[in-house]
């Protein structure tokens, strides 16, 4: 059983997120999503989410590619998460290319996938404001 993990905020869930999750799951048999908590988003990513952690978690758990959702509370937990969840592969969009290569030292394969170019939560918010 090949176990994959990815991390993110996943606010205003859109097809760019789904494209990422589908490709992440295709790299293994079990996909863990570490979902940024409201506190982590605000304190460390200066992101104010539209949906709360619980609402974003419920949405992710409804996606066929997702097997487990855990909280992402800090930048450092990746090193322990990959051990605790017996992860083989870490996956994230290529906007993060190179940022998590240190996980290779834990024996984890690190994969940066091309983002879906034309969509983002920010874009959705901007477009809605112009309607
Ligand atoms: N993504 C994508 N295409 C988009 C938008 C997002 O492939 N058009 C991917 C991102 O690259 C990321 C995932 O979807 O892999 C979740 O995106 P965000 O919620 O924006 O995640 P981010 O805020 O980058 O959080 O510790 C890592 C961070 O928690 C990542």
C-alpha cells in the first residue's frame, strides 16, 4: 500500500484543487490531506478563509480521492507526519517547487505537480467582486 500526503488550505474548493488531489491519489493507494487550520492560515499564511476548517474538512472528505484529512497546524509537522502516517510520497503544486526537498532525507519521494493555471481562490473572489 503506497501512501501519499499533500498539504493545503483548499478554501472555496475548485477544479484546480481536484486536479491536484486526483493526480496525487494516482501516485499511490491512500491519500492523506493535511488541511491548514484557520489559525495556521491566519497566523502563518495571512489567509482569511471563507469556509471554516470544519467546513473545508467536510468538503475534502467527500472527495473520492481523499482517504484521510488531518490538521496542518505548523510548517514543521511535515517531518513527523511522514513518519506517523508511514508516507511514501509527498505531493504538492509546483508553486512550492524545491521548498520541501528536505523530506527526501526521510526517505520520502517528493513530487511537485504543475498547478492548474487559470484558476485560484483569489481569482474567484476577485471575479465575484466584479459581478
Ligand atoms: N493548486 C493547483 N492549482 C490551482 C490552485 C491550487 O494545483 N489552480 C494546488 C496547490 O499547488 C496546492 C493545493 O492545490 O498543492 C492546495 O492549494 P492551496 O489551498 O492554495 O494550498 P497552499 O495555501 O499553497 O498551502 O504546507 C503547505 C501549504 O499548506 C500549502
